[in-house]
C-alpha cells in the first residue's frame, strides 16, 4: 500500500463505479493507470518538496531547508518562510499563466469572429454591450461586430499593458474591495506583467519578505480572476452563447457502442466548438455511416467538456482522473486534446487500442501522438480533418466495454445571468430573492466546490462535502472536474433536492433547480466572483464579498491553476478550504496563509484533510458571517404560499429557455 504525501493509506482506492467496472474487464487488462502508479511508488513523498522548503532557484542549491534549525537555511541565507513563499507564489504565477494563455487565445478568436474570419458569430449581443460599457466603449448606433472588434482589441491590450492603470474589469468589484486593493497596492495592471513580476520577485536575491511576496502573488492571482479568466468566460459567452439551463448526462455510459466516439479533452473551447459544428456536417455523418457507424458521438473530458456541456448540452464522459479509464474502454476512436490537464500516459494507454491521441495545439505536443494543428482562421477545415482521422478509426475498433448504465442526468448551465433570471424572473432579473432567502435563513449560505480531482486523495471528497452542505441548507456552486464528480454523484439535478435540508429543498423544488449549480469550467470561477459581487450589490448582506455567508473549497486540487484560483478568491475576500498546501515546512509563512492574510485581505486559507471536517469548517464560517450580519436569528419556519412562489420566480428556468422545473 502506498503512503501518499499526506501519510494517508488507502485513499488511492477507486470508488467510482464506472471506473471500477471498466478496469475489471478483460479489455482493460494490463493497462497501467495513475492509480497503479500511486500504489507502486511505495515511498513517501519528499518532506521538503511537500512542505515547500526545497529551493532550486539558483545553482548553489538545491537547498533543503529545515525551519528552526540554524544550519539548515539556504546557502544564500534564505529562510524556510522565504523559500516556501517563493515556491507558493511561483505556483500561483504558473496557474495564472495557464489561464492567461488560454484567455489570450479566446480573445484572439473573438477578434477573428468580430472580423468575420471564423465560423462563429456574436451570439449574446446584450452581454456584449454590457461588457463594452465596462471598457468605456460607445455602443449606441453601432454595428455589433464593430463593437465586438473594439472590445476584443481593448481586451487584448490589457494583457500587455505597461500602464500603471488597473485592469478595466476591476471596476466590477465592490467599492470596498477596490479600495482594499488600492490601499495594498495590489490592483493588477497588465495581466502578463503580473506574472513576469512574480517570477522576477521570486528569483534568487530579490523579494525575501514572505508578506511582500504574497502581495504580488495576490496581484498576480487577481490579474487571473478579474482579468484573464473573467475575460475568457465573458468573451466566450458572447461568442458561443451565455449558458442557460439544459439537461445532459455525465459519466462513461455516455459513450455509444454503435457510433464513432470522439472525446475532446483540455480547456480551450475554440476547437471544441468547431468540432461540434463539423460533427453535424452531412459529409462527416455520411463518412461515419460509410465506416459502419450510426453517427458521431462527441463527448467531453475535463474542462473542454464542461464548456460544451454548459453551452450545448454535450455529455461529459469523464473528469481528470478518468481520462485513462475512458481510453481503457477500447471504445474511443480519438481523444482530441488541446492544453492543460492532459496526462502524458494517455498516449501509452491508447497504444493498446485503435485509438488516436490527436494533439491540436503547437504549445502542447506529445511523443507518440498524432499532431493536427488547429487553425482558427480555418477552423472548420481543421475540425473536419481531425474528425475524418477519427472516423476512419471506427472500423479498426476491437473488443470494447462501455458501462452503459453509468450515466447520470444533470441540469447544467448556471451562468451568473441564469441565476439572476432564474430567481428573479425575466422582467425583474435580480439576486434579491437569493439574498432574501439567505437573510430569512431558508438558504444558510453559499459554498463553491471547485477545482480538480486527484489520485492521491479520496475521490469521494467532493460528494461527501456537497452532501453535508446541502443537508445543512447551504446552496452549492460547482465548476471544473469537481462539478463533473458531483454530476456523477447525482447531485447536479433538481431531484437531488431530496438530499437537502428542509428549507433549501423547498427553494430548489419551487424554482426547479438542483442544489448544486454547475457554473462551468475552471476559468469560469470568475462567474462566482461576479455572482458574489451581485449579491453584495443587491443589499442586505454587507458591503463586500468578505461579509457574505459564502466560502469556497477545492478539496482535490491538482493543478497549479487551483492555487491561483484559491488566492484570487482570498484576495477578493472569500475564504477557501483546501485538503493540503505545500507550505507546512515553513511555520510563519504557513500561519500567515492560514490566519495572517485575514488582516489585509479580510479572508484567509484554511486546511482540513477530512472531507466532513471541510464541510464543518465551511458551515462554521458561514454561520460566523451570518452572526456578524445579525441574520442568524432563529426564524419561524414559513411554508411557501403561492405569492412567495411567484416571488421566487417559479417560472425561473422556463424564463431562460427551458420548460419549467419538471421538464428542464
Ligand atoms: Fe539555495 Fe538560496 Fe539558491 Fe535557493 S536561492 S537554491 S536557497 S542558495
Ligand atoms: S480540468 S484544472 S483537473 S478542474 Fe479544468 Fe479539471 Fe482541474 Fe484540470
């Protein structure tokens, strides 16, 4: 039995039914997965690495520091706190860089769309105009594409801006938060600049004060949350459509025995959207039929999956931890990948089958994969070339196994606009009903469960936390692979109201919404920032995000992006709870993250290993905010009468394009 970095035994056991089913079949015999590798590693993780005190920032090292031991500081004199802070800040810089490079591609794709050089069009004109206003762009009496082009160009300029002016999107934050950023000098300027400055300040012999390092780490993370991630989400919505509630399915049972199965895996939706359009082209369907298939079944993996799930209702087969297992079904003709979270091992797993791994982005190639460059200016042609290669593999398919019963209904598409309409109705869209329900105690608070899944920690954590929260009347917002895991657990569905505490169940049943609202991919955590800010703006819950009875967790974080997200939540005033942080080897710095950030930021990190303990902390923090707001009084329970149902907007889901709670 392996001992993981947490010293925890046995948490590598797979609990997911569909994964277990696939791995128990003859077809997947001999396939080596990450679960096997974690088990066979047979040694504890390096204490210096996991505690954050191994430094290799210069060639006098690597230096392994032991906090409190005189001779065990760096050759240069760097202390454990400096080293751990530099390492932590570099994780944030790397995570922010990933979101930023993704966002830049989306903005460039948006500009090409505005110029008419892509198969896409501006779909959400209302949102375009609202965002244009944020950038000070005149919208009256102008062509849609004209406004979009100016917006795209202004947005692109913010990546490389050398001015000391704060990013335009920061204006969307509460005045109090903007004042905090200004006072601390952490309002991000150019998005790329903050990553560069972070890397510079963590170079040998530059910033050696952990508190000062965390100021820049916050600025860098805010440049991600309120800059690149928010730009990506908003421009993607404008171009591909802002998500509205729709039904779909998750888990490996969405693969189809008699169709060409193609998975799209990664993050940038430009390619996935083009594949969706191309897969409907008559000549592609005809080609599939010629190969003996009944059609083309495009399904998602990881966050590209979440993007097309949210906007098109295309099923998600798997989250991060299931990517190898998806291939081990033997039923995949091609796994088409772009950037981020693609394990190199998928190439090896695919070799046991007829499956092609198709890389599509010059920045992300893999030895042994087929590379077909996706060209945005010829998006449909690229997409068709990729599909053709995949379709032609269908005839080569050998033995396969699809766990057909493993597919769960989900209702997804909860953008912050949807939540607005859903609760307030089309004609009086507002967060007022949500705030009122929090104030009157029907909804105890709001919790975000976001981020990855991970082979080193129990894969049931998301579900355990979510069940505890909704049982205690806490509404859950979910993104990324966490949302997929919660979908697999049957919680992203209005019927899951039966697992809620009485008052949250009543709200969910009245509106017809799930108690876990799927808000999209990992860049879409910026939706949560906007939703939280709207709640503040609506009134009655304080004057900053830090006053809200709201909290986030990324329990199974794997990617550096999750730490960047955690830090932009904290620097925006929202507390977060993770299962571990690579900072435990540095006492003062660790304490600063877990307590000290409260002073300047109004929020801090929390750590708890056990999922039930995470839920307990989240509820405790929510209650503390309710106490501070003076809304934690026990109120007499009031049953919903017809007027209250109308107030809650029981027509909500219908308003945004669906047909009422029962038929969403
Ligand atoms: Fe060692 Fe200092 Fe160089 Fe880091 S920067 S490797 S602590 S000498
Ligand atoms: S894909 S970053 S494992 S959420 Fe966004 Fe999932 Fe985390 Fe990758």
